[in-house]
C-alpha cells in the first residue's frame, strides 16, 4: 500500500519570503500522480499543483512550484513571495494513475503560518 | 467555484439519531469519494464509488453506509449517530482517470454528535 509522509507539522514564514514544504511517499507503482492541496480555515480543499510521475519537468503554477525527485520519492512544494492568504493546512497526496477508484492517499498535513 | 455540493454545512445532532449527509456533483464524474477528517486534520477514505450501483469501503472502517443510485448523487448515512462520529466529512469526485484533472472537493459537512 502507498503511504505519504509530511514531516513538518507546522511551518512559519515571514510575508514575502520563500518557504518549502516537504513530502515523501512510498509506492511500488511507476505511473501515478502527486498533488498538493490547500485547506484554509473554511475547510474547502483547493488544488494547488499536480505532478505526473512520468514527467521529469517540475510543475509550476505562478508562485507555487514543486521539486519532484522520483528516485528519492520526494515531492516538495515551494511557495515564493508568501502572502497572508497562503496561510492554511497543506496536504500532499498521491493517486495511482490506473483505472479504478482508489482515491487519494493524503499525508497528515503541514500547518503554514504567514507572519506579517 | 466548486461543482460539487454538500449539505448541510454544519450539523449538531443528538446521540442515536439517523442522519444523511448529501453530496451532489454536476460534472458527470464517474468516481465519487467520502473522506473523514478527524479533529487532528488527518484525512481518511471511508467510501468510494466507480459509478451507479457501485460502492466500496475505503481504508478506514466506518459505521456509515453510502448509495449511488444516480451518477450525480452520493449520500452518506449514519443509522445511529454517536459522539465518536464527530468529524468533518468531505465528498469528492473525479473523472475515470483520476489524476488527469485531479479531484474536486465539496465544502464539507462538519458533524457534531452530542
């Protein structure tokens, strides 16, 4: 079975600075997807960024980028120019890319605090 | 704006009551899921569905049941609520190849059983 580990329960960063959230995972599959989701106090789960395992190029979405290291099974999220609105719980998640409905496997989350 | 809707948003109910949490999506997605988020914020898959008349139990054992009579509708029922069921319940859906466009989540139902 696959597992996702987020080793940082909480991170704090000054507004406008850069922060990196860590995620490692374990799977025996070669084809899968990885995601970062953001959950603000409203509890809505919002997709931040996704990465396809077969793509070597790291995904980027505006201020958000990932460092995907397939051999090391590592998938970190970098947030540049942090803004107050980035404060939230961040979840790393894995999904097998084959058919079926196995759903997402989540890490335990990292609580990101933005200091003004 | 989310195309998956959950009602109610908040629910406080007494022990022993029967409750149904509603989830509907307008995207025509085949696959739907229920996640339970405990007070420590961990997310656990409790039910999923491949499509109409398909339901499966997830990784975390749950006393709840689900049904999928229509593609767009995936309600979750607790026959007899208990304080241990107090949690946030998140519904999600995806296309058949789930990773292509990811998963869409509803706003959740925060359930408190007193």
